[in-house]
C-alpha cells in the first residue's frame, strides 16, 4: 500500500520510506539530515543536532559498539526526530523507524549488538544534554543525577550543523575502516 512512497534526499536520490532499500541509503544523506535536526524537538538552547548527539553516544561506548552507537538514531534522517512520548501513539511510525534502522545497520555491517548498553549511553547523554542545553537543566540536576542517570563531567558546547555533519562523517569513516 505504501511501498511506492518516497522522499527526496540531500544527495538528490529518492528513498522509499516504507520499503527501505539499502541501495538508497547514503551516509552523506544521513549525516547531513541528522546535523540539521535539533534534539529535544527543538526545545533546547542553543541548537544541538542529532548528528552531534550520535557522535557523543559513540564516544562513550566500547570499541565494538561505537559504530552501532553512531548509527543508533540514523533512521531519523529519513523520518525526523519524533518526540518519544508522541511516537508511542503512532505504531506505524515505530514500525517504519525499526525497518529503516534495520536496513541501515545491515547495510553498514552492524550485527547483533548490545542495545541495552547503547540505550544506557543514550540516556547518559540525554542527562548531560538536559543539564547543559535545556533552559531549566541545572534546576533539574539534583543529587548528581537526572532521571537516575549521572551526566558526564564534561560540558557540552554544541557545534554548528556543518561541523556536526563533518564529525559524524569522520567518525563513520574511522569506525568503518576498523572493520
């Protein structure tokens, strides 16, 4: 029913959003789109991209999970960063995101991995991001944790989108070369 619906991508390709095809998945498209998507549905101050978030998640993971960590939100390049609370109301959205994510992971050789460890790193970054980038971040940072996760010691100073895109592409190149 939806198999023929496509979106235009940065590289000028079409991407079948409900029927993801590996030959249409392009790392430049992913990096570019993620670098222009703002975390927290745009409610952070200042702009902070999903691409930078993915790089930071990858940084804190062990070597064998770094590529999976870098790509953990890559499907958002094709479907956008939908607020998690709202996403639960949209089962087709979750199914679509899972299909796209699986196609991306398969294309770039990410096998079964420890998704619990990636989710934990994602939540640590979320706590750090909330502390550093949300208007009330320091107000909610109490007892050393946010939502039960201890933020990283380093403060996040967000990159411009182009810099985040380049970091994402560089990390991808480095991690791919190690395989």
